[in-house]
C-alpha cells in the first residue's frame, strides 16, 4: 500500500478495509502453506521460520508454479488452483479500442518474469548439478552477488536443493509454464510479432500459450510461427480467432 505517496485523506475508510482484507488473505495463505512445510503447522510458524537463518526450508516460495492466467477474475474465482497459478485480472474488451496496450504489457513483462521463475525452478529440479545452487547448508555469500557451495568454486546459479525437495521427494513438479490468456489470438500474434524475444519463448517450447474463450474454456493452443491449433486437435493449424 503506497498511500503515503498521494493525498488519501478522503479514502481512509477504504484503505483500512483493504488492509483488513489483505491481512486476512495473508493469514489464510500462510495457514495453507504452513501445512506443507516440515515441522510447520500454523501460520505463525512461517513468521519465525522466515527470520531463522538456521532454517534451510523457511518457505517453499513459488515451488509448484505451473500456470499463468490473464482473464477476468470471474473465470477462476472459487476454483482451487492449489496456489500454483499467477493470476491477472484482465478484460480484453476494455483494452481493444486502444490497441491492446495492457495485453502487450502483460505478455512482455509479467509473462516474462513468470518464465524466469518457472524455468529457474524447472532447471533446479531436473538438472540441479548444472542449474541449481547445491546444498544450502554449505552456502557462502560472495560479494553480495551470489553464493558458492563450500569454500570455493564457481558461483552457483538457480535454487538450492532444499527449495525444490523436502528430503524425501520433489515439492516442485518440473513443468514448463502454461500461459492462458483470454484475448483474440490475432492480438496476441501481433504482440509476439513485435517482440521476437518473447515469441522465442513460445516458438521454442519453453512456455505453452493457450487461448481462452468467453466462457473461460481453452479453445486453442499456440503451435509456433504465429500459428494456432484447436486445443483438442493434434496438429493442423487453425485460423486466428478474431475479436468477434
């Protein structure tokens, strides 16, 4: 809440109500996440674990992330997504007349950041020796910019093993992020054509791109090279769905 940056005197009641909502949502999220952590059963356990440097698993962070959804909130409200999806409340109809600037922002900023997060977890889980950071118990911080495992060697990339594994099994299922967007496929194609670096993430299969219809169902998948295929089909490309 950045209410100190503007004159909010007329909105104190709204701000107080919003803070209460955020606090309640935070407590509920911590209660849910605490149940998955070793020796953590209540929401308040996460608070002291997060301050305890002896904890090698203070929180699971974004382990388990698997999807990114940009659609009206009504499409996902009430559904149990198990804390595995990045959610953006987006209505393409309110964006269409201006040339889809919000959609372009979503596809070139939040989607890219989500890809970094997803691929960091993916690499740290499937090839920890190459893309992970090793054993967190042995980390030494170097120059404030990275860590080495033990007393030497190269800077380690990615996440420590304890961030993706609970000691018995993986807590992060290594999947390539599925991006679901409710918007005309032609609008998405236009954005991908203007941003080749973003397009490369989908063309090369590092991310999956799916198109949602007005009822929240998946109707098409991006097949690469600015082509789309019916979601149920296996191969032939379909014409892009227009705004109508």
